C-alpha cells in the first residue's frame, strides 16, 4: 500500500495511490475547508443539501485503506482529484472559495483553448518551463507530442479504438526504440504512475521521435 500525506491549507490530507492515481481522504479535505469537529456528520449534511452529488456519491467515493490518527489502518472514504473538486463545490465555506474561483478560472481557460488550440500548446510549454525543464528539452517534448498525435489520428482512421490496442502499439514503439516495454522502462527509472515521457532524457526523446518519423517504422505502425 503506497500512502502519503499532502498538505492543503496547512492541514494534513491523507492520500494513497489507487487505479494509477492519487486518491484523497474526503473527511480530511472537508475538515481542512470547514474546521468541522465532526467531518463525517458534515459530509452527511452536505450530501443532503446537494441531491445531485448524493446521487452519484458511490461513483466518486471509494473506501480505501488509510492510516488513522491512532496509527491503525482503516477503510476511509476517498475520492480522486476530480471527485474532490466536485465535493469542494458543495462546501459553503469561505475557505473553499479560493479553490472554487481557481476552478472557474481553469474552466474559462479550457474554453479559450477550445476556441484557440494554440493556447493549449502555450500552456503546456509554460507548465514544463515552471517545472524546470530546459528550452531544448521542451522543444523535443512538444515535437514528440505532435508526432504522437499525428500517429494516433492515423490509428483512429483505421478503427483502432480499444485502449488495449493502443497499449500494444505503444509497447511496440517502446521496444523498437529502447529494447524494453513502457512498464520495464518505468521500472528502470523508478516510476510508478507518472508520465514516462515527462521523465525521458533529451536522448531518449530523440530516439523515440526518430523511430516514429523513420519511414519504414511509420509504415509498419500504420499497417
């Protein structure tokens, strides 16, 4: 069990990896945003106030094992990032307002990107830059994204729609370029659910792009 602690508004939020992503204790988030002495009771009332949220609570809420304050491991209701954001929208607390405003801002930015796709490219570059990647690395990464999108569009035209099929094709690319599967490549880098390409070196990105752009390779992958 891979568990950890996140800090949100100065409060500890228990989290664990599930389905290749982080899931967070709902009670911890509610307590951090409301200062409620009884988060479970608050959540119960919140669900009563928001029938829509309550109607699909079982979809966004999953019991997962987390360590309790007394040191014992117990099943705790958790939600992934998307679920937590939806829950926050139902919290009528001043402490939740900054997060709600941020969600509104992000939503507006995504609408802008739909109208002008170039904004999405600029945002991606800015995010990589903020994470400390070099300009040279970012150029290679962005070029790799464009090549990958072109190839997946070609696969879609050929009725490749199942996730399993994409995984097989992706594995073939990785084995041809590096001699290992994506899973093996992640293991070599000590990664678990992180994006492999975001942890590639400049040379790895070059090798990957070269394989995707080499005529014989592209022909084989399209077929």
